[in-house]
């Protein structure tokens, strides 16, 4: 477990040229991976400025310099597309001009300006919220269309390579380092039964109908900032997993998180299903944001993207549970198992409504 001391945090704060005098530092957000703090400063005239300070989890991101280089390049590219500073995350360099400060324990600290007059939702509070989040991720695809995806570092190799994730899962089942496999045989059987599906997107890429694009790869709704007054899309945040990938997996990860009728770790599985109306709303917003960028073949694979990301994410939760909960932050012993079971139920419900999902997407082809 990573334990960050107060001394480390203070030292991290001191490396960045924050305006004014630092008056506050509190834990911020509820991300699974990095340690995040809200920094508050006070200027001489009494006004406040706010920043985000993070300790990058180098247990997950083995090449942190590559993560930061990707973020620096992509945000610089996006900044050329807008005059509104709230439309793009702003990475603050250290006092000596670097993208991060590395402390004596090897922790990578980086900072961003806080996006003021904005809000970030854990779950959409209305169909309009969900639509605007979809627009944000669609615009992310649109504005980065001319960015050479192949030049980005693959910061987590095979991140959305589902066949590789399946192989890792089988290895975890075989190793059973925590002795947990016997109690999750039903879940193990579920993933084994769908092995043929996991290569659908990679095969489509090989056939030339699913192009490689710059993708976010963690398109949960809480990675979008909305304008606090108008509740329209501002920008996409949490850019650590920017890599080459598929548009439909970015779409799909949003669906598994935002179009589910229950929370990701809901224990009562009777509450878990796919909300087809929200699926439709998100598809509309995402393709609107994409601005005609995607081909019909690419659009028609959006349901596969939704099912793939739901299956893969649940598989990852179960793999982590079998391995002793070493990747995702957990609040209790069976947290990853509960997460896995919600994803399984969601996949099953998608399969039960597969024809309807396909029909919804077909109306957006051109």
C-alpha cells in the first residue's frame, strides 16, 4: 500500500509556482489510482486560487515520464483549438520547468490548474447531463483526429487488449494466490464462456474497419467537467491513459458506467440493467461531438464496444480480486468481487437487449 506522508506532500507543493500563499491542502475526489489533493492559495488582494496536486501511482504507471509527455503533448495540441482555458486541462510545470517533481521516495508529483465554475458528476443527474458528457468525449475524438495516434506512448501496454486481459485472468485463476478461486467458480465460468467474443474489436482493426485513434481509455462520467451554470460540456480530465486505441471502447466504457441503472459496486444485482434510453442519449451526444468523424462500420461496432468494455472491466475486477486486490483501491474485502458481479449482470442484460442496442445505433449511420 502506498502511504504518503505530510512531509512528502508539503515538499511536493513547494516545487510548483502556485500563485499566492498556500492556505489549504485537502484530499480530493475518489479516483481508484492516484492520490489527489486540492490546493488553495490566497493572493495579496484576498482572492483565492485553486490547483490540483497529484502523486502519480507509479505502481500502475510504470513509465511516468511517458504518461506526462503524452499529457503535455495532447493538452498543448488541444489548447490550439480553443480560446477558453477551461476547455483544456492545464499542466503546471515545476519551478525548474519539468512536467513533474520526483521526490526522494520516487513519487511523481504533478499539478494542474483547477477548472473553476465547473462541476463533475459521479453519475448523470439528467439525460442532458449524460448527453453533454457524451459530447465532451466525442469532441475529444474530433479535435484529436489530426493528432498522430501512433506517436503516443503506450503507457499501460495492452490496456484494452481484451484477449490479453483474458489470458491474465486465466493465469490469476490458475495461480489462485489468495485461495479465492473456489468461491467464484460461477464468475470464472461466465468469462470463460465468452472467450470467442473478446477478439471482435482487434479483428475489426486488422480488417481495416476500426481505425486506431487517440483515445482517453477511462471515459467515466466523472472524468468530464461541465459548466456549473449552463451544465454544458467543458473538457475531459484524468488524461493518464491517453493512448492509441479505438473510438468504440471510449464509447463503451462510458456506457458501462453511465447507462447502467446502478452503481459500479451495487450489491443488489436486481438493480443492475442497461438503460436503453440513456444508451440512445449517449450515442446521440457522442456522435454529435465526433462531428461526422466515424464511418458507418465504426458506428455499427459501438454496441460491441459497450459489451467489450463491460466484460473486460468486470474481468479486471475479478482478476484483481483473485490476485489480492493489488490494482484497484478497495474499501472492503469483497469490493472488487461486488464490482465484478455488477459488470457480469450488465453484460447479461446487454445480451438480452442486443437487437435493440443494434437498432438504436443503426439510426445514427449515414
